[in-house]
C-alpha cells in the first residue's frame, strides 16, 4: 500500500473532525492509480468504516469508494458486491 494512502486510511478513523476532513479532501483529490489489491482494500475498508457524525460531507466510505474506482477491474466486482 502506498504510504500516503495508508496515512489517509488511518486519518479517516480519527475522532478529530479536522483530521477526518483533511483525509476526505485528500481522497477527493486522489489522482494516482492504485494496484488492484490496494483498490480492493479501499473498498473493503469503506464497508467497515462507520460514520462518526451526521454532517453530509463526513462520509469516509463514499470517499474511499470514489478513490478506489479510479482503477476499475472485473476482479473488483465481488468486493463491491
């Protein structure tokens, strides 16, 4: 896993709203193609993360899915399902 992406994953689970917001913004700007395994990991992580607040922007799962979908491959279908 890319070191930068691992930092973002760790920040998404922070209780501190500012840190989570920074991580979500970084995912929205993510432009680097991921390895298939990494993209699948992001999708799995998206299913695990529970929202920590009610704010509409604070949706780490959506941000992870969006970043993972930069790389689309048929092997991702079972993970998405």
